[in-house]
C-alpha cells in the first residue's frame, strides 16, 4: 500500500485505548477525528529510546502551544497493545493532552501504508515514525521518517506547519 500523503482522507479503522475511567475503548479513527484538527503521530514502539526520550516528550511539552494554534487533539499511535500504551502513558505524569492509542495488530498502520519491518531486531512489523496533521479527516501535513530516523516528525515540525 502506498503511504498516506497530503491531500488524502485518512482511512477509517479501529484503534484502542483506555479512557479516563480506565475502561478499554475500541473506536474508529473517523469518530475521533471527524470535524476536528488532530495530530496523529506514530512511533515504532512504546518504551523505546527515541520514542520515549524525544518524540513523545516534545508533543507533551508543546501541547498547549499546539492547542493554541487550533489543534483539538494530539494522539500518539503505536503497534502495541492498549495495556502497554496505557502503562507507557502513565510514565508521563505531566501529560494533560496526548492520548496514547494502540494498533495492536498493526491493521491500521497497514491502512496508512506506514509499516516498518523490524523483524531483524525482534520487534516484528511496527509503525514508521510519523506525524500527520488532519483537518476534518484530510491530511494537511504528512511528515514521515525513513527507517529509525527522527528528523521531520517532531512537535516543532508540526508547529512550523501550523
């Protein structure tokens, strides 16, 4: 599948997360993003070094600034199960705005065309690192990394695009 790009409508699919009442929710991406300006940023894995020390903290630190520029929701996305994503999210007690969601089987990652084969590292097929800005489901910014790089998908990169 070709990677999602600017001008595309983000495909619908299901993702899972634990809500504020600690209840597991499985919802469609369209139900989360329709009629809103949403940042969907993907990482190869929860608790991995670049994701945990650079990518996620940047979005947490810049969340207020992003929201002041019209962003409604900030969603961190990974091919991990929802229990792992919940545990990872709890390692950021200062987080007030980033929602941690799971694509446990990688099906939504496949719909986006953003798989990253890390089988040689024992991690299976994961998500490439990326940051998408969606405006009522339409991709207005698609910053997709090559391999394990972290050069174009930071919170600062999205801020520049706003």
